[in-house]
C-alpha cells in the first residue's frame, strides 16, 4: 500500500554512490572540486521517470543538473551560533531550492533562489489533507575547516518512502542529495564560518501537495523544497559531551543539566499504530503529538515517551528514537535495546541506524575496560523497564535523533512513578562513547564514509 | 489530552443559538434582516478569550463584528452548476474570509476580501507538522428562493474540537458561524442564482498553523479562513434521488448508476486507532488515506471501506460515515446500524447525526407500509455483514456525509469476495426516505430548525 519500496530501500545507504562532485572523507581525495551549475550538469544522471500516480510516460524526472541559480542582492546578517535566533528557529539562510511537479509534466527545473514566502492557494491539498513530508539533517563545520553532511543519502531515500506513503510524487533520491549539496555549498561558507568549527545548520528538505483542487485525492501538483535553518545546539543543555568545539562550554553546562526528562504517554493518546504511518516522516505524525508534548512541557518534562498497546511497549521519545542499556536478567549480559522497525510504527532514524551500526562494530567485544554489548532491536515494555530499574539492571536510557543528537535520559515518569537514572561521570558510559564517535565523524575528527564533504562555492 | 470538550460539545447543536441576523425557518420569521457590517457589529457577542496554549489574559477573542470588507473589482464568471469547473473543484467564489491569530494578541479583525493565494513561509508549521483542521458544509439555494445552511452550528462546534486536537487556537464557534454566514451572504446571491433552486456551493472553513518557527511545538501563529467552492453534485451519479430540482435529471442518470462501489481496506492499512485522532477533522486523517483511495479507484471502486481490528469492524466509507439496515438474527427486527462514537475513531458526522435523529423520530414506528427501524450505534463486523447478506438479512448499506450526501452502496469487495446489494426501486427504501427528508429541509421544502436561512447581501 504505497510502501512497497520500504524493504528494498531499508539498507540502501551504501548502494547510493556519492555524486561525482562530493568527496567522502574516506576517499582520501584532497583536491576540492567545484559545485558550479556546469559541474552539476556534468554530474547529472538521466533516469527513467517516476510517477506515483501510476502513470508512466515521458514525464520529466527530478534532475539537479537543470538547476538555475538566482542569488540574493541583500544577504542577511549571520547570527551567532546557538544564539537567540537559533533558539527561535525562525532564521533561515539566504537561499532555498524549490522544484515544482505536475502529474502531466513531471519535475520542472530546480531553482536556487532567495529565501522567501511561498504563494499557496487557500484550497491547496497540503493545507487540508496534510499531503506533506520532510527530512531533517545537519550541515557541520569540521575541525579540518570543511563542511560535511552525515549519511545524507539515507535521508534522501527515506524522503522517497515518506512521499510514497503520503501520495506525493517519487523521485531519484540521488538528485535530491545533489540539490541539498548545492544549497549547502552556496550558503554554508558564509553561515558556517571556517574559523567556527563545531557549528552546524539544520537542513529541512520538504515536499507539499500544492494542487488547488479541493477533492480528497492524490495531489496532481507538488512542490519540493530545501531550506537551511539556524538551530539550537540541544547537546549543550544535556549532560553528555557536546561536539568537540563546545566541550569546554558543554562540560560547564553539564553539571547543572538534569538530562532529558520524559513523561510516558497516557493510555488515551498513542502516536502510531500498526498499519498506520509511524515509520514515515510525514506531517501527520507530528501535529497530533503537539497537545501531549505541550502538556508534558507544562508539567516540567522535556518530551513524551510514546507507549503502545496494553503492554506499554516503549516506542519513541518525543520525535527521537529511544534506547536503553540493560543487563539481561538470565544471561547477565549487557544489551543495547531499541524498538524494532518491522511493525512500521517507529521512524527509521539515521542516528538510530548509526548507533546500532557503531555498537555492533565497536562494542560487541569487551574493550578498553568497557563490557561487551549485545545489540537487540526488539519490543521492550514499561514493565520490563521498571523491573530492570528496581533490580539495578537498567544502566542507561537515551534518545537518539538529528535534533537532540544523543541525549541521555535522567527521569521517566510513568503513571505517578519516577524511574530515575543518575547523571554523572560514572554513568551513561555507552551513550557517551557512541556520541563521541558520531561527533568525530560529523566534525571531521575521524575520516569515515558516513561523513560526506561538501565542496564550498566560492562567491 | 486536548479533547476535554468532546463530551460537552457532543450534543450542543441546540444550545448554540442562531445569531440575531440569521433566521431559522422554524422561527416563522419572514421579514428579512440584513447582514451588513453594521448589523454584524450589533450582533457581536463579547466573550472571554480562549487560548489553548494555557495562557489567559487580555487576548482578543474571535469577533465577527470587527470584520472588514474589501470587495473584488473583477468578479469571476459564474460557471454552470455541476459543470466541468465544479467537477475539477478548483473554482472558488469571488471572496474569502481570513482571520489571523497570535499567541501574544489573540484574534485579529476578520477580513472579507477577494479570493487569492496565501503568502506562507516555507518553514510554516502547517507545511511540516500538519497543524491544520477544516470543515465541510454546503450553502443551498432553496425552492422558496432563499439560501440555507444545514445545522451549521454543529460544524462550527466540531471545528473547535478539531482545532484543540491539533494544537490550534480555540474560538467561540458562534463567531465562526457568523463569518461563514457573512461570506455566504456576500457571494451566495450571484453564485447561486435565485432561479436555480437545487444548486449549492461547498463551504470550507480551514485553520492552519502559520508559525514560521521550525521547532516541533504548538504553533504560536495561526490563520483561520473560509472559502466557497463550486462542487460536483455527487448525488446525480448515484441511484437514489437527487435534490428536488435535479430529480428529472437524476432519475435519468439513476438507471445507469451502479451505486457506490466499496473495497474493504487491507489488513496492513488502518485509518484510525483508539487514542488517535480519527474523530477529528484534521488533515492527518486524510493524506495518509490517499494511497489506499487511489488504489481503490484504480481497481474500479469508488471508496475504501475502512475496517479496524482482528474482527474487521466496519468504521467509515471513504471520508463518509457508513450505515447498514439489517434484520436482527434472533429478534427478527430491522436495525439501522452505524459505528459508535465512544472510541473516537470515527468522524462525528453532521449527516450521520441527522440520519440517526430522523430515523429515531420518524422511523421507529411502523408507518406508510414501512416496517419500524431500531436505531443502533454499535460495532458491526465484516463477518456479521457477510452472514447477514448470505441469510438475506442485509437490506441496505449506505454512506452518509456532506460530499456524498446519502449514497447507497451496491458492492462491498472484501478479500476476494463481493457482497452485492441490488440497486432498484424496491431496494434502498430507508436510505431514500431519509435522503428525501434531509433534502426537503436543505432546500426549504420543509420548514425545520436545522435549515438556517442566510439573508442575502444586496450588492
């Protein structure tokens, strides 16, 4: 039912080759290539058209090589990193990329142009039927002075799956990746100055149904766009280490930080269900969670811990994936547990996948004084969590996602009872190690195929 | 969890008095009153501010009496009723009403102004998190030459409940009703000519979160608006009678009509879930249904019959409520059955409520040769439906909603098997009677408190 590519694309991270004009760190290439429009044309890959409305034919595919470029004549002042503008999350960079689509013609030429309002008809599909999906990733300024994306191809592939689920058009995810890179190459140099290693911008690819027909039907017109936002560094307010650049500052803040405070969802509010769309990054998963999220904030918690079913199976923490480190009752072995993907109720997070990959690669054997971890994607219930906590077997809990990165959890409030997890140097060992590894890749302290260098456009 | 007013408002239809400048048919008033801005001011009711963000204070309430009016200088040509423009559902009337809201100031003065595109920031909440809700109702041109709404206060009250569920601001539903009436009074006279009794426009009140902050949070800015659309007469393509004006035409079409063809949802696609938001008219219920709807169309069906749970409990048909007339196995009595509201999985339809009200009032006793009907709001499963059909006890099935009105069902396809319901003069007796009664009220053939006359604005 519109999700037929789910399984196929689930592990396609490696299969999507980086386009010619981006340079993975692991390749060892040090000669910068340029990302001019002409370069995009050379790199453009022609492919067969995709049309989710079941129609085939000579529809234009999404093609980054056709991108036009019109630069702003009045660049904005770049605000300080993690300052008030970032916290307000209303400041976007100077440009955006937009691409329109119609069922009759397919994808138009992408446009890189000054950031500004969209003109949308009051009857547009997106405003009534939530025909919308998005992605969230970051552009990092590394310690080697270079700009990097982190496993960007995964976000682009997931955007395709989300679009399919919400009746929006298909496209080649590699072309979206090129558009993201083109925008980052344009605005990254000025908005993430080279001497401010450890800074980042938040990238928001979005697709909306712009069809002005009021009928409840697949949109016959859509708009894909990419914007870049100043975004707060949520790591700083939490107990585990911030990106390397921020460490001095973060360690200062860490002492006062209470860790992430979660409140379990009430029995009458669920986030997702089997046969629904919890796995897709569609607006319909977010709006309906905001009332519960607002109530959690009003009670002094940071996020809702979303439970499902009569067993109170733990699924997600706010808009992040959720992990625990537990000592297994019978075997006595340490397990890193997170909810499974099979039921399609939880988001297939890029950070989630990276935590699992690194844990399997680097933590499955005892090393450096740390005990080995078994990695398990399985259902984990509140009853099991409480029992593990009461028996001293619950060692860590953390949220993982692009916005919060790796955020250790200090309290889980569940129907009148608090599960407390001590925050401190002796605790959260595994979350801290994984976070540091990921941070090293994002900010170029470790060369790794997940860190994709963006060659900067010279103005 | 944001739905605390659900029970309170569930039956408040009668409690919302019509504002002074609208005249219910049942009142017997025949002197038209005017709906000028000055009249709106007189009718304006000051009330305490509503703020779903939990903040109280001197926030401006929604106040229809403050409405400004700027008329178009280039009125559009009015297309023929039920013509190609109506079928495309892209033609709106000349004007719209918009009202902006901020968490700091509350509701601004409503504006009646020329219909046109909205300027929305690419980062706006509605485009990412589906912070949107809407209503659907119609403006009818009656046989007495007057314009009428049908139980409009119910739509306005439901809009409040939907807004609460999706974290949008609260308002006095009576004020929304006044804005709807003001727009209908402005555009109704020209778009529904007096000599074309039996015509209608579709009314779409909408609210969207316009906050440009990218954070996953309650929108701090919103826009409420009302638009009027040319809309196809879906009754004409179905077997039961159209509104009185169309009867000659509709009866002609009826012979060829196959009735509504439904295909049961597959096990892996579920529309709503207990603890979700199936009861609310929010975008998040519609976008995720479009893939299944498109697949149903491709297979030659009109709508999806949405099932729930391991028992295949029948919930809704497309975006309409679903009814059956069944002879009860043991008692032998006739029952009119529709899904219950308690679990909050189905939309509390205005047409649904009206069918139930009329059936209880007019069909509970044997009369005019028709057998008495018991009315039952309860779970009804596919197994029960198949058994009733096989035993000759399934007499009728129909969908009920604003768009499709009362639409008899001819086929239900369920996992490789067809349940066929004969279409013809001898069948669908109850659906036809109820439809005729409702039509009589909507088009002013019967004076009834549900039909609310809109006094027309003289240009």
